[in-house]
């Protein structure tokens, strides 16, 4: 998958929101490129705000969690489980972060 349109609508929404936070155009990013997420940088504040947004989005759309979770049969739908999933997503695919 190299284009944003190659992903599920849910993942498109998440990646588009992530791009919006750093002024990136998701339609020109090659998501198949190694370390595509190193092309932009966000602040710790931007990262925390995105975390809050994504966590809220997944909490309100719990059925979407299975599209991201390593274990789709995840039975815990607690806020803590959602936050841990978002932490994992950001750790794997979040932009480089500047800590100040």
C-alpha cells in the first residue's frame, strides 16, 4: 500500500488527521517507503493532541479497533486498552517528535 486511498476508510481518516497536524499532504506521501513517518516532525504537544483525538475517535467507533489491533479478538474495550493501542500506533507510525 503506497497511497492513502489504498487503506481502509478508517485508516485513511487517522492518517489524514495525523498529516493535517503537521501540514503534510497525505495524497503525496508514499506510505510504502521505508520510514515514511520520518519525513515530518511534530512537537510533543501535537503528538499528545493527536493521541487524544485518535483515542476519542476509536472509543466512539469501537468496531474500528479490530482494524488496528494486533489481536482482533481483543475483548477488553476499556479506555486503557484503547490508549495502549494508540500508544502503539504512534510508537510505530507517528512523526518524529521534538521534546521541549
